[in-house]
């Protein structure tokens, strides 16, 4: 398996990012643009794997407008946050806020 393979638990829905954003849906909102988190070099050298739990706010337009760290290894937090900030979801009538767990394997 590719080291960059990431599994995300978003709003209670397990998302497997093996082939790209075309297969990912979050509740009724489809992820139109998915950015795969990259394992930081220091984490690779330390053979560090793990997960980061984030709270994500998604605007009605589908843009991620806020990301707050809820837990996870500090070496992995920045990479997970940067990737999730660049995700783009389908539009909805109102904002959505929910947990996201990004797993680095």
C-alpha cells in the first residue's frame, strides 16, 4: 500500500481515499476536490503513523471555512489541517460543522 493512502472519518461516514474524490461523499455532500494529506518527512524518519481529529466547518458554498484541532500527534496536525482546508464540497443550503479524523498509515 502507498504510504500516502489516507482514510478519513468525516461526519460519521467512513471515506476511503484510494482512488480520489470522485468516490467520496460526506452525508449528502460530495467532496468535489480532495487533497490527500502528505506524511511529513520527520514523521517518515520517526516511522510515525497515527490519526488527527479535526472539527471542520463547511460553508454553504462548499468551501472549508474553519478547521480546529481536537486531538492527534503534533507532528501530524499541520499536514492534516493543511490538506482538509483545501477540500471542496458540493454546495448545500446551510453551513455544516463536524468531526474529521485523518489517518496517516
